C-alpha cells in the first residue's frame, strides 16, 4: 500500500467517531494488529464480541475483515481464525453476501456451540495409546 493511501486511511479513521484524540489509540492498535489501516462499514458483531467490517472500495478478498474481541480470549495480541463463529465464516469467505444479522442461519438441535481451536494448550485432546510400548525400560534386578 502506498504511503499516501495509508495516510488517507489514517486521517479517515482518525477523524471519525467524535474527534481526533479518542480514535488515535484505536488506529494505532489496528496498525499493530493488522499491519495496515482499514476503514469500513460495521456490518455486525457476533456473540463472542468480534466486530465485522466491509468496504467495497477494496478489492475482493480484502474488503471484508474481522476485528477480534480482546475480552473473550487470552489478550489483545493472541487471536486466530478459529475464533470466528461459523455463520460469520460463511460471510467472510464469500459463501454468502448476506450477513448473519440480515439472514440468520437455521438453528438445528444437533449443532454444538462454537469453541476455539485448543491445539497447543493444556486443554487439547490427547488420545490414550492402545498399543504396547515398543521399547521397554531396563529394570536392574
């Protein structure tokens, strides 16, 4: 992104929502989290607090994005794609043009509540071993 366009986005974000100073912190956090400054229309918020935006002036593939919530997960800098709810995943990946706010998905009895990927945490699933160990430890007698 050229520097001039980045500054234009910075000025646009910096000046909205009640003045210059309240938005400065938000713009700087966005720059550090996403490595760019984007502005767009807020189209909805999911049950986890993630905010979803769209700006059709950006090209397809970059015109929809999510601002992850810092309340429900570990912290401001720890986020991944599994924190996006399934109904919003459809919208983010262009499977539908309607947001879940406009056209809510059908609720089914068999669907589980969404949870983030626990791989690499102490809560991850570890299956028990069903085979005997191939190497046996030496036991002096």
